[in-house]
């Protein structure tokens, strides 16, 4: 039987799963686009494709006193980042729109290197599409840690490894937002910061 010849897609936003060797490696996104996780192409994606799933998933797998989204976490990190790193901090978890937010204990249990290798194509493609730096700068990692310290202080049950073991949290308390408001806040912050970037998306 002759090999199947790739067909011209009738819809550039929709991969034809009959032409994909492993259909389970393709994700259907919020906007109806499809994404090949092995060879991701974000050229037609808009910021809403990132903001919406980040806004609808909770940090700490939902183990917080109130709903608190990854999108709001990213906005907080951008507010705590030093000048010049705000945009990178906002986008630092953008791949989680397609992977979910992996809790640190599971990263350790499964293996950080294995997870990093699996999501690396997403990180590279997202950085290229939306114009942020990858790998992450130390200044962004510090802002992420300060966000974590603030979240542990304001949203999580007390435990032995608490915010006092991390960099200084934000002096302002977190006011948790619902998904729709978190999405809107992420998009507002994106446009505010993106306008100052050298290459606009």
C-alpha cells in the first residue's frame, strides 16, 4: 500500500488528524485551533489562546483558600519583576496553557529533566511567537519566587516550608480574581507591556 500523501489543510488552524502519525500528540485549544505538541507552531495564535487556559486553572492544583489562577500568578510576577523584565515575567508560565500547572512535588517525583525536555519545544516556539526571552533570566526566577512567597502567605495553609524561607513577598496582599477577571487582567497587562517591546506580536 503506497504511503499516504499529506493533504493540503482546508483550515490552517486545524490539523487533519488523519495525517498525524500520533493523533494523541495533538491538542484542541480554547479557540478551536489544534497544536502538534512535538512540532508546535504558534504563528496563528493570539494572546487569548494563552490567557484563557491560564485563567481557568488554579495554582497549587486548587489547594488554596480561594480560586487563584496561573494567569493571576503571572500578572503578580510581572509586577514584582525588576524594570526591563516585566514582560518576560508575565509570560514565564505561558506553556502551562497547554501542559497545565505541574506541582513541584510531581516535578520531583517524575523527574525535572524529563518534564523539561518534553515541554522545551513549547517554550522555544512560544518565546519566538510572543517575543520573550528563553531560557529564563535569573531576575524572572526571583520574581517567580517572590510571587510564590506571597501566595503561600496569603492563600495557602501554614506549613513548615513557608513563605519565610523564600525571597521577600509583595507587601500588598493578594486579592484573588475569578477566571474571567484574571483573564482580563492578564490581557491588559500583556498589552501594557508588549507596547514597549522591540518586536510587537
